């Protein structure tokens, strides 16, 4: 197993095709996905995700614009969540990231903070970044307070920025962090 980074409680590894059923289960779980605005889940199929994952995994570029990773519980190597970076911009030395602790029983126990901090350290070093951006629905207070805690600063709050599949409009908070602001 290729581990790209290790924190106090978690390890981070790239996605593999064997992860597809696990991701389908997570992404279709309305209880988990409600905090990101999909209270009935994403409705993805294994076939679709298999294609997406295959494309990503077969791309050898170490500078790929977007990649997903799996968060493992360090104690037993079980997958508990996902991380993603995207919009990698090496001219501006920045990217955007996302995080989910997908196993509900693991939430609120410090795994999210450890995964986020470990991933940010990995990205700053791996791509020599100066800035990382993140965003959250304004009603996701748990994510918002975690992001503040590790050093993200609010840059913009857009009212009624995104409409979920049930037709409900959400405010979105955009945040960023320069390397010296990082708290870990
Ligand atoms: C948001 C998420 C990543 C946080 O990870 P977590 O493992 O649950 O949180 P942690 O136990 O690491 O807590 C870290 C910090 O988050 C904040 N936090 C955690 N639970 C919280 C809650 N119920 N209310 C407010 N803040 C909370 C606190 O600042 C906490 O720091 P503290 O423990 O020192 O007070 C995780 O809950 C998750 O993935 N949720 C579902 C998907 C999601 O919302 N993803 C983010 C999309 S923008």
C-alpha cells in the first residue's frame, strides 16, 4: 500500500479501483451527504465511478489538476473518509481542497482535524504551494469551525450561492489560507 502521508490517527493513500463500492456507499448515503447539501445522497452508480476512478488512476501525471485520496484509521487501516485536491494552479502555487469523514461513527473524534492537517502539510510540501482554498455551506458549522481552527480565513460569503437537488438555496463561505497562517 502506498501511503502518501501519516498523521497521529490516520494515514492517507491514493484511491484504487477496489475503493469504488465503498465510495458508492458513502456518496449515496443521505445522512452523511446532508452536510454537503445532498440529503438523499448523490445517486452515483458503480459503473460511473469505476470510469472516473480508472481515468484518474491511469493518469501518471504527478501534477494532475485534481486527485482523490482515502483516509484510513491508522489502527486497523480501515477506510473512514476521503480527501480531494482540485484546481491545482502551479502558476499561482495554490489549490482547493475538500474533506469528508464518511464513517459516521468516526466523526467528532479528532479524525477530521488530523486528516485535514496531514493533507495540508502533504500538499504544501508536495507541490510547494503558498495558498490553499476551501469552501463550505454556511450552515455546516462543524466544517466551518474546523477550517477556522487550522488557519483558514473567510474571504467571501455568497448568499443563495447554490441550490441543492431539493430546491433549497444555500449560502456558501469561501476561505483561504496562506502557508504562514497554517496552524497545526
Ligand atoms: C466536517 C468534518 C470533516 C469534521 O471532522 P470531525 O472528525 O467530525 O471533527 P473533529 O473531531 O476532528 O473536530 C475538529 C474540530 O471541528 C469542529 N467541530 C467538530 N464537531 C463539531 C460540532 N458538532 N459543532 C461545531 N464544531 C465542531 C471543532 O472546531 C473541532 O475542534 P475541537 O474538537 O478542538 O473543538 C466531518 O465531520 C465530516 O466530514 N462531516 C461530513 C462531511 C462534511 O461536512 N465535510 C465538509 C464539507 S465542507
